[in-house]
């Protein structure tokens, strides 16, 4: 399944917009980007940065933003319809945003977002 870059971007935006306002307002210093190529087999998204739960009083304003990357081709390759892509984008975005909030993979698996 291939979804055009513009449509895929809209799906990522929709997934971000679905985050409850109470949580979205807490997201701090994070950029979300889309990359066509995955960095590893089966890697659909990646969080790079310092989770909110690990930021101390020394975390400053001059720090580069955390980065959430969503890998378009990897997601499209595992899906057979746009509906499946939409669902997988939502799962991937939520998974990576959870890492920004300090939730690890074990807890995400327990919650069904692994």
C-alpha cells in the first residue's frame, strides 16, 4: 500500500490532533517529522530526546527539540489499505508521544500500544 506523502502527513497531523488537549499542552520542545525511509527493519517510528520525566531543573531553553520520526514507507509496506495505514499511523504516533512522556516499551505493551 502506498500513501502519497501529502496524505500521509495529513494522517500524522490527524493523529497528533487526536491527543487529548490536556496531554498535548504538556508536550514540550518536541518536533514531529516524517521520513520516507526507516532506520531499521520493522521500525515504524522513533523517539529521540529526553523524556519529560527525566528533565531536571538543569534542562534549559537552549536544548534542541526532542524528535519523533514517523517512517512512511515502513508503515505503508505493512498495510493493505489506507484504513490500515491510518490506524498504524495513530498507533505509531501515540507510541512515540508516550516515550516523550517517559512511558517505556514494557508499559506500552501492557497498555496495548506496543
